[in-house]
């Protein structure tokens, strides 16, 4: 019953980052929509609230497929290296560091030919590794390869 009530109301996810200064936000109030109880305080958000929508979707697909990367690859129509990178991004996004002793997966010749995915290009743009002009050029090349 609670799920049906939730589905019928327009809900927006809690934003976790200040749109002005980009620092973390906290929640100061909670409301029960059933009895109109209001609770004031300073509440923290879970680590998952600080992940962007794309990472949350990835986690949902990953859990739904019980961590089977092959099934995740198939459902998301992405390559193994892209899925691995997304998993690494989620791990870092949750505040954990990657194990430096764990060897990186070897990229096959075929994967090297295709180059980075759209997601990888956008991640590099977002992190500042690429500027907008270079990212746009890479995205155009990616589209050209796909159209062939």
C-alpha cells in the first residue's frame, strides 16, 4: 500500500549538493504525509544520495543482475571495460579507494580500436581531464564510427 501511495505522488530526489557552492547539503526536516508529523533536526544523507542518477541506475542494474557483469553488459549494452570503470566510479563515489595492488584488466585489440565510450568521454570532461572542444571532437568521431 505504501508503495502505491509513493508511486502516485510526484516525488523528486533529494539534492545532495548545493547548486551555488557545490558543498554537501544536509536535511533539516522530515514530514510524515500520513499524520502530518514534522521532525526538525540535522540529518545526514546516505552515501548513495551523493551519487548522480547514472551511478544509481548502474547500481540498480548491477544488484538486479546479482553482480553478474556479463548480464550487466548485456542489459546496458556496454563493454566490459566500461562496466568495470562504472563500478570503480561507484566505489570511489561512495568514498572508498580502489585497491592499487589489483591489476587492471587488459584491453583487447578490438576494444582499443573502438576507443573510449560516450560515457568515458563525458566522465573525462566532467573531471576536467578533457576540455569541451576535445570532448566534442571525440564524441563526433564516436558517432562517425557508429554510423559506418
